[in-house]
């Protein structure tokens, strides 16, 4: 279900503040209620792709432990991309809601289909 939405999810995780890769993974997990438990091998390629596209910048920093890590920041282009992803998502959800409710406009969702089933 994430196919086609990973970049938007990563951008949304960075919308609040800059973060290193593991913190982005944790933010995605937290904000999705644990539904999106993404491995590093999924998120880091997305971050590199977004950086190449100009949607995020990264800089090396040193953690209090002395360990170096790369911190990613949303760029103005990345924020515009996130806004576009949000608009597209809202349109998609609205269309799906309309499709799911159509057929029998008075029937609540979850009712039996209007055709015979086995």
C-alpha cells in the first residue's frame, strides 16, 4: 500500500524539524501508530532520491556521543512537493470515498452488494 506514497511519507515526517535517518523512521512509526514499520533499506534510498531531487538537504553533525550522523532538512522545494502530495492524497481519498458510497446512495458502507453472491 505504500507504493507511490513513500516519498510523501518521508517528507511529512521531516515537515516538523530536521532529523537523522533513524529518527525519521521512528517518526513514521510513531505517527502511523506502528502501522508503518519501515526498514532502513527502504527509507535511506528514499532520502537519497529526495536529496538528489532537491526536496531535502543533508549535513553531517556530531551527536553528543561523538558519533557522526547525517541530518536531513526539508527544502522549500520539498515543502512545495509535500503540499502537492497532500492535495493529490485528499483528492484520491475523496474519490475513493465517493466510489465506495456509490451504487446505492442510501446504503451505508459495509452493506451487502446489490448483486447475488455465492
